[in-house]
C-alpha cells in the first residue's frame, strides 16, 4: 500500500482515523461523568453482606454444612469412578 510522505499514513486514508498518542497508543478519553452520589449504596452493600452471613450461620446451625460436605464427597467419588 503506498504511503503519503508528509504524514506517513496510507494513501487514501485520513490521518484522523490513525491518530495515536504517545508511545503509539490511542489518546486517552476523558472519564465519563458519574451520576449524582448515591448515599444508599454502602448501606445496601453492608445490608446484603449481613443477610448473607446470617443465612450462612443459620445453614450451619441446621446442619447444612455436613450435608453439603457429604454430597461433595459423593460427587467427587462418582467423578473418579469409585462411588
């Protein structure tokens, strides 16, 4: 493909499509504007974390951890052909 001497871009193409920043990378775009602050987000995160931990604790007290471990062992043994 022929190259224009002054710009170094392939002939027939505009230089705008091939603009590069320093070190041959495309120029950085400005960060998009963030929406207004959402004060409820940290509260939602901590609330969901608390609910998740509560469910884990309830499951442990109901013996769910033993059931899960037993099922996992059976599945593992089935995979290797023993169970």
